[in-house]
């Protein structure tokens, strides 16, 4: 559809952010003025407690302005990326953020120059500083890894060009790579692309799956040396940056930003590696269900069960989400109901120029907005529950914290969303009226655990290993990367799955590898969420209050301490093991019902 054809009630209401472009421009001009004035603090910031507090207040007010501007520009771009005006608006805000970062380069070095005794005296002299204690303490953690003033100035000026590998890879894969055509289920020749590849892997026709698999990786193979050179350059950048700043290695540098240690990363890999048996059982179920002698890697996305012969209007999806979340109590229920039905949180339907997929995005002082491309399936209902979980996490964080203490980190970002998604599935399982519906939902759960717990952990292990090889001086040639990735695939898929040679090139199509040591957080989040759901369902209201307190934490506590509020200790392998056990239980349930149906 064209956007103008969609009823206003199914579209975002962005007017609470800015009523007009004129209002946006006024804030933009104000931000520019504040950024220009901020340089005056460079020589005076730590002269007194009052000036120190004033500098922090002004810096965070600039940050809050930019976040609001970004929210408005990025949301408009998401619903109409064709518009040149929206493209320009996005670029303007991005450039503004870069200029703010350059203007405030000295803030962290100044904080680090303050001795503990003087900083304590500042807190005593200026009670308003207490609000910034958490952020100051976070900066102080970086003291061993901070360069001289000259070094920090240099690094801030290089910020725009560092990390360019992600953009280069994106342009190369989306604009330059061509994968050719394959025949679809109707025998028609259709264009294969990275964006529709998985859809072909989900085809009921094995010939289509096999053709898509081999055709895609034939193209990647042709550019293996280019991808290897590009990825090695990204890793070398991370390794060099860690070395320059004095970290032990790149994994320590990356996990330090999450306020965790490599031990949590390694604990995840060790525990998941020890829990591969239910995953192997899942693949055996899939082999038998597909009726093939040997399961190949192009078979693993083929659906075990067909789509439900049931559709959900958007209103029904909202009802399902509200019914699932009513257990959280009045404050949560009232807020989510108002957001989904009255306050214009959700942009519901696909239209020309709108980006695909789904997300939730919110800044302090704005609504938490949800983008959907709703298509009336149960999967869309589940997606709405997931994104609403993000939004309510943001809502609680913003309500109970000042702006500078509200923005929770990526390490916990997928917890609340996954909790909602799992609770919805569990509730629907209890209410199912047919075995077919139960199998469909159990299959959805199996796919969630397989893709989020196991696959992301395999990626995490590959990433850890190749960074370590680089640090030892081993050249990361295409052959080296291919061999190591292939070895991991064989381990994670087990001896009974045919590991087709083309899978060795799969690492080339994973964009997350260019955001170093990111993917493991998907696996830790589903592990935490799985434990939370179990406790909600067994302990009820007493634990739910504890969980709501976790949602309120924002960035007022470290990620690990925030999770401890919910009774989740991510330093313990039992949390990850609990997710593995839950996956094993789902596999057993599916196998039992499926076997009964087969007679």
C-alpha cells in the first residue's frame, strides 16, 4: 500500500516528539548553540564542584536533545526511506552527534584527573552531583585504559573513519553482489538475494532449498579473499585499539564495555557446548519429519509443521499481548494498553518505502515507538509481544530514572522482550485446542532456542577464536577462516547432519561479526529470560514484583547488578543450563505429540 491509504490509527503519532519540522529545527538550532558553548568548559570543568556539575548537566542536556532529534528523524526515515527530506534529516542529526562528541572529548579525561579525595569533596559540596554518580563511576572504571589528552583528541578525530569496515561490507553485499537466479516451487526463475535467501530455505521443495544454498555460497566463494581481507582488517582494528588502550585483548575490551568479563562469555560457550544433545535430537526429529535419509544444511530451515490455518487481526494481536501481560499488575497493564490502543506507539502495516522487520525505539521524554510489518500471522502476534516487551522496559527505565541514568545496555536489552515472547507461547500452549496448534507453537519455541541460544553461541565461539588467532599473529586468510568455521559447524550440528562444504563460507554473510563480540548477548539474554519465565510461572506475584524492579533499573545499576535484582546471576552456569533444559523439554513435548499423530 501507499502510506496515505493506511488508516491513521495504524500509524505512529510522532507529534508528541515534534509537532512540526519548525519545532524540530528550533531544537536542532538549540543543540548547535549548546555544543558551540560547551568548549568553554575545557579549561574550567574541574575548577569547582559547581562548575563540574554544570558541565555534566549541560553535556547530558545536549545528549538528551540529540536523542530526541534522532528519534524523530530516524522514525520518519524508517517509514519512508525514499524521501530525500528524511534522508537529509537523518544525516543532519548524525553529523550533529559527531560534532557533540568532538566538542565533549575532554569530559572523561577531566573526570579521570580528579583524585578520589577531591571527587568526594565535590559530592559533599554539591548534592546535585549525586545524580551523576553512576555515570562518573563508569568513567572512572576506564582510568587504566585512557590515553593522554593528545591521544584522546586524536582518537575522537579518528572516530568517523574507524569502524568503516561495517559500511564497506554493507555496500558490497547489498549493492554489488549478485547471486543469480534459481527456480522457485512453480518452476519460475526468480532472483536470489541475501534478503530472501532464508525464505527459499524454508521452501517445502527440497530442490529449491538445495539450489538456493548452493547458488548463494557459490557467489560468496568467488569473493572469499575480499571478505577475508575485509574481516581481518576489522579484527585488526579491534585488536590494535585494545592494545593501544592497554587491554589484555580485544574480547576483554569489548566485554568491559558491557561491564562484564570474558569469563561470562566463555562460560556461555562451555555450557552450551556441553548441552548439544537436545539440539542433535531436534535435528533428528527434523530429518524424520522431512522423510530424508540424511539431513543436509539446506534442510535445517524447512518447517516441521505448516502454517496455522488461523489468522489474527491486529486488534486480536493486541488483545493477545494484553492478555499475556496482565499478570504483571496494574501499572504495567495500564501503560501497555494505553500505548497500544490510544497513544500511537505502533506503526502497524507495511507500505511502500517502509523498512522491513520490526523494532522498538524510545528516548527519554518520548513514547517508546514500535515498528511492525504486520501480516495477520501468529508469528506477527509473537513479534508484537516481543517488541512491546522492549517498549515497556524502556517505559519503566525512563519513568524511574533521569535521562542520563535511563538507557539500559545491550547486555540486558533482549531480556524483557524475550520474556514476553516466551510467556505468550506458554499461555497459548496451555489454551491450545488441537495437537496441530500445539505442534506449531512448540516448533516456534524450538526455532527460537535453536536460533538464539545455539546459533548465536556458535557465532560467539568463532568470533572469540579468530580474534585470538589474530592476536597471535596468524594471518586470517580465507582458507583459515573457512576451515575454522566449518569445524565449528560440524560440532554444533552433530555427526548425523551432512555438513555440506559450502557452509564454510557462511561467516561471510554475518554482519554482526563487524560489531565485535556482540552476538553472545542474544544467547545470554534468552538464558536469563528463560529463567525469569520459569520463576514467573512457578512463584507468581511475589517474583513478578521483583521482575518489575529489574525493568525499573535502566542504567542506574550495572547490567549484572540489574539482573541480580531479578534474581538472575549470569556468572553462574546454571542460568544458561536452565535454557538448555527448557529447550530439551520443548523438544521432548514436540516429539511426543508428533509421534502420536504419526501413529
